[in-house]
């Protein structure tokens, strides 16, 4: 998977994705993209909190999450 610039394309509605924050290098966030507000929301303590593109959180790139692991016949990952 490759990073996608938010200038080129935004995620589909209600897509959970990995987001890069250029203001905090080396910190990635698992976010829900809220197309209605055109914002990425990050989960904190079980609740979704809107984080607009601002000084504190400026999403420049995103990528879809990988598929979850599959269980084998014995129920192990």
C-alpha cells in the first residue's frame, strides 16, 4: 500500500484509514473519514472526536488499513 495525498483524493465516506500528521512526524493515527465534515476523526477512549485539518492536526496523507488476519482451521491466527 502507498500513501495517498489528501490533495489528490479523499477516502470514501466512513472509511477507516491510517493518517499521517505532518505536524507530528512519526505519529500515525487510525481515523474514520467523515465526508460530511471533510474531516478525519480519531478514536479516543471509545468515542470518535472530530479533528479538523488545523495547526494541531493536519492530515496530508492517508492509506486504507490492511485486511485483518485470517484464522486457520484450528482458530489460530
